[in-house]
C-alpha cells in the first residue's frame, strides 16, 4: 500500500465535456492503480467513440460559435496568465497527486508543476509579442501572412510527468485560439482532471477544453480517426506513433509526434569528469528513468573509461530508492506493473549483454510496488538489445570508444534520434560532433535544460515535426498568404481583340 495517500482523492474520475463532468455514455470504466503498492484507488470513465463524438462536438461548437478564437491576443494572454497563477497556487497539491499517481519522487514532481505554469506564461507572452511576415514590393504589391487557428486539436499525452507534458500541448493550442480534446494516458488520469477546474476558474469558456479518459485503442483511436479533428499532437511510444500516423493519413491530418529515444551521452577524455558524472547520473535516473530524453547510452573514451565506470557505479549504488513521497527519495516507483515487468525483463537480459556494475533487481527493502534498483551495465556491445532498444527505466548501458569516428558511429547507430549529450573541453570537436550527430536536440557540457523558445523534437524513429516556441504556434495555426496590389497590374490579355 502507498505510504502516503493524499486527502480528498476522487473515487471516480470522469470525463469533462462541454463544461461538465460526465461518465461514459456506456458506463464503461477502468481501474487506476497507485504504483507504490499497486492498489486500486479509483475507477475512471473509459471513453468510447460516442464519448469522443460528444467532446469533439462541444469543441467544434466552441470553435465555430464561441468567443475563444475571436478574442484579441491580449485577452487570451490574460486568461493564460490566470491559468499559470492557479497552477502555481496549488503546486504542492499538484505535486502530491502526481507523485501518488505516477511514483515520481515528490521533489521532482514539484518542479514539474512549476514548469507547467511556466509553459502557460511563456505562450501568454508569445502570442502578444508575435509578429508575422510582411513583404513589400515598392509601388506594386504588399504581401502579408494572416494566421488562423486550425480548429479542434486532438491532444494525446503520456504517463511520465503527465500534468507538465499536458501543459506543453494545452498552452500553445489554447494560445493559438484552438479548442481541444485531451486524451491523457490511462495509467495516470488523476491530475488531468484538475485542468477542468483551473480553466473554469481562469475564465476559459465552456467547450474550449474537453477531456476524455480511456484506453489508447478505444478513446485515443476514436480521437485520431474523428473527421472533425484536423490535427493530432501525440507524445508517446514509437510503435503507437506509427499506428497514429497510418490512421491520420485518411484525412490528411496535421501531425506532431514526439516519440521514443535512446539518447547517447558521449564523454571524451578531456571532459570535466566530475560534471559529466553528475549530469549523466541525473540524465538517466531522474524521473525514475521514465523520460524520453534520458541519456541511457553512455559512450566513454577509453583512457578515462575504467575510472568513469567505477565512479559512476559507486554513485549509482548510493542513489536513494524509496517512498515517492519522501523528499530524500531520488528514484521512486515505476508507473505500473506492466511497465515494471518490461523494465525488469531488460534488466535480466542485460546480465547476458553487459557487465553488471550496480543494481540488477528489486531493492530488498521494498518487496511491494514497482521498485527497480538503479542498474548499470558496462562493456555493452553496439548490437546488444539494451544498447538498441528504449527501456524507459533506471537502466543505463555504458560502452567504450577509441576515436571520434567510432564515437559518432556508436552515437548514430540506433533507430532513434531525439537527444544527445556531449562532454568535451575541445570547442571545435564539440560543435563538429554536435552537427554530425543524428538527433533533434544536442546539449554540450550540460544536462537537459531546455529554453522554451527552442524547437523540441526528434529525427528518425524519435518523431515527426517540432513543437516549442514559434514552432508550436505554426503547428496549431494555418498561415494564409494575402497579396494586395498597390500599383498597375501588367497581365497578359488572353482573348482580347487585337
């Protein structure tokens, strides 16, 4: 059983459609577990096609006839800032619920709640400051861009840091003037319901935000296939993304997909090893290792390899695994028994594919719940499954290299391309390697600290398209080029008499 149960937990988690909390039309539900003890704490409404139809109808009505898309940017900005205020005012409660529902350590969950508020503030500023292109041909023509919200946005979000990742999509979609239907991950539906009251209190009109809980193959599938939803933003696993891609094709929907990762952290012999060890430990073991940008493959130049792995493993053994609600905890419980079983299968596989230096099982003191020791494998070959496949847990593979060329081959030698981390004091090497690595994002001598103005996304099997900053506004709006003639027009006069 969870060691801490938040007060006033709902026994039923409902949809939110057209400004009202409702059950599924069919009455279907599913059980929701807390990961520290795997006990059922609530039932959630399981959305079906008919529930998605209702939510899309409400969002369509709000888009076509409501005030939201027609508000001046400053008016929408004020609402977004009120949303941020309301999130910040209850960040401790949000973190408590997120920790209970996901197993994330409480100190890390608090940071995610604060980041969610910042996402709304950022887009509140952006839509007021935003300028679009205007081009002038003196004496002949003026050309400008008229930007229009696309309509009902379908948002499908994952179970790792769910509240914060929902804010990544909700903030730019609402800032752009779209209305939305959110389908949160079925493992972690608790915090998504909080958006309804937050938006209501901030002054978001009914129908602008709609929430349908449910399974991906039911509610998610219906949302993707709905002809009244012109764009889908999805964050999740790559094979699910491939299915969504196929299903979006029939209606030529706009798509933004942030998918899986197996990101390399490349440590050269001239790196600041203390900083690199701190960062690479944090990069794979924070958020329980359940992060798409985790540096889960560490490539280390051979002269410092043995020193690095000895120090890294010693630190990994000292990481505090335990009750997610304890501020001392650094790694909590994985989100769900199904995911725990997947991660543990990779831990067992790794024992035949690498040299086990730390972890390798469940902590002895924690016989219940989804707890995994921080696990370190060294000497992992480039064709090993634990080197190639996304584990999404507190498991890292470390591999030596001898040359820059070999490091680049190892870094690029997987199907994913989301993030990369490079540690070197050689400025020329840092930029040359960064430009050659196949990833959507690169951090040089840094862990994952992201400026919200920059594009977020991956290449290869890690995604399609980018969001973040103006790229998000581009995704949620249509850009219409308008051309105005301001001088004589010289047009060939077809069919005119000679």
